């Protein structure tokens, strides 16, 4: 990715400090952001933008769109940072914004989750449990590249589960589906991923 330009603006409202339940490593910078300090905002941006870009890229699979989503997510985060309660880390809170905006961008291009809706309510818990324990003995980069070649619906759920570390309840909340649908969809996505790896002799 090339150099990322980011301009702080006066769009960010004056914010008051709130007592955080989660003590962040860069709490002083977050306090500055809540006070509308643009230098603190830029420092937070520099600390998190690469990780947030990569999170978006894994979902939208387009470099320009991922950068747009990442930039918009920071603007949104700074605008509503007074709603950050500190119950989770700032990084986790920001990542949720990035994921939601990435999914919004994906949904604008096409109906990504049609296949998920078709299988709503199908339970595959026992099979999912065995699939969860299955080891894919390949390089991490090969797996990521194979995931990027999958259809959008499979790519999204694999990215959320394998790469971002969300559990089925969290995925269900993000994608607005039930947890059993998440499990069955993940099982099918893993099967497709294994097939993709075998096809490219990366396993």
C-alpha cells in the first residue's frame, strides 16, 4: 500500500472525557482525542491505520475501497469517540466500526449474503466442531491468498472467524444472522477453502 494521506479537520466536535473501564496503552492520546486534539487524533491514526486497512481489505478485497473504508472509519470514530465507554480496548471498538463499514461497502456492490440467507436455520454443529479442530498445514500467507479467491460470503465469514478471531455469537451479531447459520456457513466455507488450497497444491 502506498503512502496514506490523512487530514484532520474541524469536523470533530469538542468531546468530554469519560472514565474508561479498560485502560488503554495510549490512554493519554485517547483522552486528547476526546478533547478534540487533532495532533492526538493523528497519532492514534498512525498507530492503528495499517491494522484497520488490512481488516477492511480482507472483507472488501479491493485496495482502493479498503483505504476509503479505513479513512471513513477513523472519521466516524473520532466524531463519536465520546460514545466509547472503555469496556473493550479502543482497537477492538475501532475494528468493529471498520468491519461494519466494510460490510456496508460490500453490500452496496451486490447482495453478498444471499447464500447465507438461503441456508438460514440449518444446524451443523457437530460437523462444525470437527471442522474447527481440523488442522490446515499450510503457510499463513497461502491461506490468506486462498481466502481472497473465495466468493464474498465465504471470504467474509472466514476472515471474521479465522483472521479476526470473532466467535459465532459475535459473527451472528455482525452479519445479522443466527449463530447456527454462522456455524453451517463456516463449515461450507472451510470446505471450499480446503478445495482451493488443494487445487493450488498449497497444502
